[in-house]
C-alpha cells in the first residue's frame, strides 16, 4: 500500500498522452494551408456564439442561450461571450450552463468553490452524460462528474446542452436524460496576451494569464493558446477554504487544405478543507449560522478544520485529427487520456464527538482513463451516413482506512479497498436520408458494451473477512442495442420542426458488489429508458424562439433486497418505473437600444409509478435575463427560479418515505457588467473591467436534504438532519489588461 501511494503521489503527474501533446506543439509543417480551414472542416472544439450556420440577425447574436434551426433534438447553445462576460472568474462548468431550460445548480461554498451537482430535467448528477469536445468523461464507480476539478471557466468556450436521449451517434453513458457538451476555446487569428486579477467576497483572489500566438508558421497554418489561473478563497462556509491552480493549452495545425491537427492539454490541482459530509446539520446552523461547516478553536473535536482536507489533481488531454478524405468522406478521430486523483483525509463535522485513534478516515479515490473516439461521415445524394466507434479503458483504485487524525496512522484492516477495470465499446451507425430539400429522416443504432472486473480485499465494512481469504475477484458484462429515430423538417427558411424517439441505458454502479463476500445472486441488468419528444425552432431579426414537449419512461434505480437468496447472496431489485414529462420553451427578443430580453421556462413532472415525486425534481424552472450590449458595455442581469421539489426520508425502521421533505421554491439573481476600454494604460494596450454579483439578494435557502435522520420530515424535522444551503452573496471585481 505504501509503495502504491508513494509511486502515485511522487511519480509522473501527467500521462504519456500529455507528453506527446507537448511534443506535438513543436510541429512546424510546410504544407500550404490557412488555420481558418479548421472551422470549415468542423474541427474538434468548435465554440458557438449564436446559431453560426443559421443566424437570423440581432436576436441570435444577443441570445445567451438558443437552439439551432438544424437541431434534430431539444438543445440549447451557450456561446463564448456569455462565458467571458456573464459568470464569475471563479466559476466551473456548472455556472456556464445553469441558465438553460430545466437545468439548475446551487453551490454551498460560492461559485466554483465547491463540488457541485447540477440537476438536469429533474434528475441529479449521475443520470445524464457529459462530454468535452465530444469526449465523454465521468467517474468510474458511477456516472457522475466533479465540477470543481474538471474544466474551470478559462478552459471552456461554450456548451451545447442536449436535452434528449441523444442520437445513435451520441456516445457516452447515461445519455437517456441528455448530454451537457462542453467546448474548448476557439483560437484567434491575431496575437494577444492578457493578465487578469480578481478580488471578491470571502477573501477571494484570482490571478490569470492568457496568451494566444495568433496564426504563425511559414504559411500561418498554426495557432496556440494557453491559460494559467491561480485561485485562493476562504469560501462562504467557515474554514472551507480552497486553493485551485490550473493550466491548459490548445494547439491547432492545418497540416493541409483538408486536414487539421488539434491538441488539447490541461492540469489542475485543488486543495481545500471540506469534510466528507453533505452539509451542516439543522442544529449546527441554528447555533452557529447558515455558513457554518467547521471550527478552528477546539482540536479535541472531530470538526476541527485541520482534520478535514483534500488534495485533488486532474488532467485531461487529447490529440485530434479532422480531415476531408474526398468523395464526400470526412474523418474526426481523437485519442485521449484523463486522470482523477483525490487523496482525502477527514474526521467529520460533529460539534460534540471527540477524536480517537480511529475516528479519522484516510481515503483515496482515483482512476486513469484512456480511449479513442473515431467518427466518420459520408455525404451523398441520399443524405449523410455517419458511423463511428468509441472505445475506452479505465483502471480505478479506491480505499478507506480508519485512521488517527493526530498522526494519520491507519488501521491494519481497511474499511474497504478495491481495484477495478472498465472496458467500454460503443459502435454506431445512422443514416440521415434527405427525402427532400426540407425533410430529413434519420434512423440509427448503437451497441453499448461494458466489461468490468473487480478485486476486493478483505475489509471491515463492505465485503467482510471473506472467510479468511485475502481477496475476492469477480467480473460482469453489460450490453444492449440502443435504436433511435428522428425526423427534421424545415417549414420555412427560418422555422424548423423535429420529432425524435430514442433509447438509453445506465449500468449499475460498482457499489452493487460492496456486499458481504461480494456475493451477488443475479447481477442486475442496465436500467433502460425510452423517450419521445417533439419540438420546433423559429428565428427572425428580432426574435428567437424554440419549444419542445417530451415523455420518458425509465427503470428506477436498483435497491438491495432485505433478504438473501437461497445461496446467501445479495439480490438487487428495480425500485419500479419512473415517468418524466415536460414542456420547455426559451426565447430572446431584441428590445432596441442595445437591450435584449431572454426567457425560458420548464413545466415538468418526474414521478414513479406510484405517483411519488422523484427526490430533487422541481415542478418548474424559469429564467429571465435582461442584457445590454452597446459600445464598450456588456451588462446582464439574470433571475432563475426553481419551483417546489421534494426529498425522500426514512421511517424509524429504515424504510423509504417518499416526499418526506418539501423544498420551497428558490429564486436567485446574478448581475454582471463588463466595460471594455481601448486606451493604453502604461504598457497595456487596453483591457476590461468587470463587476459581478452572484445571489444579489443574498438568498440563503435550503436547496436539498443531504442526509435525513430516520423519522424526520418537514412536519417533524430533526436537528441532526444534514442540509444543503445556497451560499450567500458573492461580489467580485476583475481587471484584465491586454498586452
């Protein structure tokens, strides 16, 4: 174990793929080409500012979120200008997409200052897909993502939020509820360097440097951008400070008139003091205030801040080739690698429990993922044929040991210790038939295959002593065919409509084997989902508008049966069937004089087959945004309302009680104003000054119940319930100087 830790901790921090990426930056080809060819080829990492291919005027350019006339499913496009001007410099990817229909998130510690779990069409993180430049990324023990250590705002140039089960060509896990597709920055043809500094509430300081080479090389066929950011904050919650350092680069080389090489690399390290709990308890909030989390005065108690800390490192890297092969064929291939390494020590946040030689926990959660995403298309008189293959291999290692918070000497027997491998293969094919100039029909099929193998060491809390054996091995294979069908029709040059049927799946989490002796009677099958939806997109010079209606039928999550089978093995059963229905609309109108009004709204119902609301799913969400774009000013005010929702609880016997807690509606208002000045200041050629306020009216509200005490409910709350609250008002000022 000690060798493993030493090797991982002090060994190379970047995978071999990243080293290859750095080497690729030295390429200096003599092929005659222009770097702008990359956009024509649809190269990896394209960003969006409006509907580039079907722009209809001022409304499309001013919209903070909108669909495309070419969309074959419900989607919202967020452009780079929103990322640069309308979110805090501390932000992660959750703030980039939070104003799109049916999507919301609340951070307990401030924007980008804690691990956040966005809700999407009523479902929490783990029930939808996420990609970066088309590459799926997620934890290996379940389909979830960590917002605070992957893709802070300097890395991201926009997003396409796909609210659908996806097409056959939509690769990834848990696509049944949609995909949040993050995009890297678009490279500029001109050289620029900028230095920025941010000061904000809660002792927040951010320093950033960004450099773009512009087009360089003998024929101007290359571009390079790199960003560096250093963030330090005390955070909204007591003693939940955070230090985040990150760096990224993107390089493109138009090797020929028909082929573009793209290389992206990133590294991030985050250190903080966050206990392994969902949030403070009702009693702690009542005694110490809404922002309580840890204390710094009594080192004999478990909630002393020095006993709770994380050291997390991640990297994400890929090499991509986009090429026009001739005769209608196009190729887009990406070889990628990413790593997550979370070394955490925690003792908890109890205000009364004393420390002991075993009251702390030494924890590691880590994985290394490598893969390849190959996509090809063929244009012909019949339409467009698309095919591809996504392959991925991930190796994971996780453990927890009871430990002494004073010395961090671990107990001999782990709470659990496991390694597991996951191999994913997803080939697909779809044919977009051009029935006429206006009508396109696209049937498709995808095959999803997942192979997992596990090794569990004998432990104290999960698999047990294994009857004296040192470890146990097991494996599982999941596979399923996932068909799709969509129809797209152009009613007018500025008005389109679509209909879609799609299927999706979600494989069980690796925790199904965290049972005595890792003995599972019958391995559960993947949860399956079927979705039907219809929508329309309309655009004009002054207006953009899109709307959709959807219905999804989904298998409920697996739960362990309270009784073992005849062989003494654990049995898992589906928790029933869930139904998701809703209507979503969004639009933007140009008011004149530089003002535009954006609005979206969702009315939804996410319930099980007994009529109970799914925990955390709101009845409705709304966003209202007023923007002003005129001359040097870019100003935006955004109000988001999340309607009433419910959280589950348990009775005194441990049985689930649906809708035990009512979460009241929450309205949050953010305000940002950016002024661009072109006059020189000293050595600077110009720059921008941004003023921002998150949670303008300081709404400190309960957004969820992290952990409920048995028997507790909204009618009879228990002081030990752990709560998730919204963070207070965050004010920031950022000065950026260009050189």
